């Protein structure tokens, strides 16, 4: 505890947070990062110092020590976001107190969010293969002007690798990489093979990744006051055709928590001239069953509550075709993208010693069209206009049934998660942004967007008889929303930078928000039912950033933000046919729905430091603090607000060697800061012995990674995460974090 207090005192003294810039090939270049090019602020290339919003950049091409198993871990390791985990095969990013379908996932400019992205904790980011990525950018704060609905807290923009063309000295190029890694905390091998085939006008990039994640081993250095909190003392196993509760003699091993995943990317690029290019990108991601581990630990008396509880294979098929044209009379850059996605998800559960296994299957088909243009005007090209249109269509098919595991009899008497007859959602929007570089010191930017959504869902008569819902079987929702932003950047000297950003964001209700039936909170006796009257959420945000470069040796920055949230959507009590509790799945459950609970606010501070000690040695760090409450009536904590979190890194680079010793930390999330009825998983916190919970304790880990580039073809890397084997659990998470984790691997290039 003394070490923890000293560590926090050190952090607070320096007032640093969220760096978001990955390290370059030499440490000296770190202080050139404000000149880095970014793409997420306005769909086209910008200089990071010229935009008023805060953007964090993760450059995987230049950082040899980013060794994540998932894209969620990639974001968390950067310090740009907080990551919640409900199971080993998961990771739900949180940006400025917004999570799940209130932050936006984007790949190469195409939105991944679909109409069944839920408001709770969302694990879809793991379907993005970090081995196929070139960079990632995190836009902090509302991004609705450029990206539309869902971008309340921010945007996570991922950019896949591009193939390399043959140069003038050769007609055909063959190159690639092969990598293999092993992590000890989950005994997980993972590998990737990438092949680049290219001529001077046509190029192909193929990437294949596989990982096998076995049962997780959590930390064994545990506070004695924790008791057996979060440990796996027992697990369910079927023995002689009968469910049995089996004692786990190694409770730090999370039995039956593992899964496997395969990812494939194929990208083709045709570039007939320097001004025209055509890109086709195809991606496939699939997995085995992913155990829902927060439910598998539940006990009912002396036996397990569930014999099985898992997500079925997460299948994502994604593709797009992009035409880019540059240097024309009426525009400098044009990009038209036609995209398509198909996603299959399922939730499967079976109560202990029950023969009925319930399946809820969802399939989502998505089509999208994006068209964006850019034009610079004026004698000095100091005026920049960007404009565009976007259209998307979502179609959802939802089914549910019970399967008798003894007789194989299938009965369609289970309630589907979403309406089982029809779910169609149409979105259409247009935007315009303008940036005016008044002089080298001042930059003024503005933007506006108008969006329209039409949602139509319908239940079958059979499902209406099963649910006994009091409302019409057909639900229709229409939303029209304007959003805008104003940004001002002031750089009085090369060593100072001030940025003010005023922005608004919105989120239209999707199929999950309005129509979901969910009893996965049954351990809390909660049944969530549809709410056809749900309204859109709006956010009005202001943030101010200040950065200072001292003698090109010490850079620090701080960003303060404050947002007013209108029509906040959260879980609240309601009634079903006049009853506030009903029997569902054999249990008496209180009735809830997603509702607009009024006004709320979120405020916080982010900052960073970069200190260059020598030519080869650098210290950098980040910390983020967030606070959120409702405003109307008695103020209550908002869901999804993370505790204070951050990272402190000591980086050394010399010739082919790179070493990084770093500390990651979280503060306490006490029970009085937790939304007990919301999505904060109050019952997953540390029990207080009186039927309640303290919350989620503070923690820190010591970590080290090294890499050595033997030559242009071979790179070795190794690391140790959580050196002290500390036992901890991330806020609102349903599975504890990995214990001591050894990492070894290599990368071959050709």
C-alpha cells in the first residue's frame, strides 16, 4: 500500500495522462510526433497539431513491443482507453465514460457498429485481428459530425495493412512475414503469416492469424482480505450423462475459460495511375464457443447455477470496395466505398441438471455506402472543405429454441432476444466540414451533419403469446438529428499549443436498445423488456487541451473535458402488465427496461508526459480521471465510468535493441460510485461480508518487454507482464485479470 501511495503521489505531481502516441524508430523523434499525419479526424489526411479534438495514435509499424492477443488489448496497452472484460474472449473499450454502442468502431473508414450492438459490455472488438493492422487512432469525444450515430464518447478507427508495390528496379515483388508467440498466463500459442505479392500497378496482401487461448491463470499474490473473491473453487462437468459440481484444486486456474480464433484478411490494390486507385478488402473472423465466464462461476447453494453458458462462434464476414480519385478540377480527393458485412452471433445457456439448452441466434446483414470529397481553396490553400454522404441498411434475423440434450428434441418455445418476424434499420446522412488556417498561429474549424434513421421491428403472433407484451407487435422509430462542432487551435510559439473543441453527438435507438429481451442478469433477478418509447441520446461536449514542449527535452499536456448528456439511456425499473416482477426462465425477476432517465454530465482530465533523458532513454506516461452523475432528482452515478487509470513507461532503444519497463495502474471504484441497477456489474465487485460489495479495488502491475533485431529478417521478443503475480480485477469485469505472464516469440521477414 505504501508503494501504491508513493506511486500515485508521483503521478499526481506530474499531472500527466493519455499519451496516445506510439514510439518511433529513435527516441529523438518522439518530439516530432505533433507533426504526425492522422486520418480519423475528417476522413482525409490531417496534421495532428492542426485539429482541435484529442486524438491518440498507435503505430504498429514503428513499435516492436506491442504484443497484444486482441485489438482490445492493443487499445488498453496504449492507455488511450479503459477495457472491461466479461470473459477471456472479450474486451469492451470505454472512452470518457461511454462504452459499447455509445462508442464507434471503424475499419478503414467503414463503420462496424450494427443495430444489435448492445448498451452493456460489448466484446466485438476481438473480431479485429491486431496482426492485420497498420495503425489505430482513438478520437476522444463526440465524433458524430464525421461518423454519425453512436460516436458519443469517441471513435476507434483501425487501419489495415496496405500491400507494398514493386519499385522501378523490379517488375515483381514477393515479401512477407511470419510470426509466432506464446503467452504463459493462458498457455496460448498464436501465429500469423502475411504474404505480399505485387507488380508496379497491382498488389495483393494476404494475412492469416490463429490463436489458441487455454484456461486463464489469474494472479496468486492476493490480498488476504479478498477471501476467495473471483476464484474458481468449483466448476460444472458432465460425468456419466449427469451434471456434477467438481472441486477445483487449483482455484487460480479459470477452468473452461479458453477459446480459439481464426482471422483472414485479403486486400487487393489496383493503381493504374498516381491519381486513381481501387481497393478491395475481404476479412473473415471466426472462433470456437467463447465461455461467458461471469455466469459460469455462479453457484446456487452447493451446486453450480449453470452447466453451460457461452457465446457461440463469433462469425464476421466483412468486405468493401473503395475507389479513390485525386487532383481533379472540382476536388483534390474523392473516396467512394461500398461495404457489406454479415455477422452471426448466438447465446447458449443450460441450467445445472437441466436437460433443456436454450439457444438464441442472431444474424445481421449490413450494406453501406460512403462518399467523401476534399477540396483546398485560396491562394495559399489555407481553406479546406470536406463533405460527404453515408447510407447504411441493417437487417436482423433473431431466433430462439430449446434443445433437449438427451432426446435431441427441438422446441420453439423460447423467447428470442429480438423480434422474430422483421428488423430493418435504414440510415441516411450528409456532412460538411471546413478548416481555415488563418495564419501560422490560428486555425479555426467547423462542421455540421444531418442524420435520419428509420427503424421497423415486428414480432410474430407466437412470440407475442409467449411474452404477453402489452404493446403492439410492430415497433417503428424515426430519428432526425443535426450535430455540429467548432474548433480553435492557437499556437503562439512552437513550444505551446492550445486547442478548444465544442462538439455535439447523438445516438439513435437501435434494435438492441428498443426491442431486446434479456435475462442474462438473472443472478441479479433482472429481466429487461423492450421499450418502444425510447428516445435518442444527445451529448454536448467541451474540451480544452494545453501542450508544452520544453527545450525539446520535456513534453507535457493536459486535456480537460465536460459533457452534458441529454436523454441518458440506462436500465431502470418498469412494469409488465401491471406487475413489477414476473417469473421468467423459472425464476422470479424484477422487470426493467432501457429508459431515458433524464440529464447527466461527465467530466474528467487526461494528460501525458514525455521526458527525453538521453538520446536512447525516454520516460513517458499517462493518466485519465473520469467522473459522471445524473443531474435530475437525486444525483446517481452514471454507468460505464472507469476509475482513474494510466501507465508509466521507461523506454530504452539502441541499435537493434528495444526495452520497455512499464507500470499500469487503476484506482479504486468504490460502491458509492457504482450504478447498482445499471451496467457496472455491482455484484462482481469485492463482497463486504454483509450482503453488499465494496467495489473494485485499486491495483498496479510491473511489466517489462524487450525485442532484438538480429538482422533485417529476424526479430526476437520476450516479456513478463504482472511480474508480482498480483491478483486484481478490472472495473465492472466478470473475470479476473491474468497473473504473471511470460511472453516469447519471433518474427521472420522475407
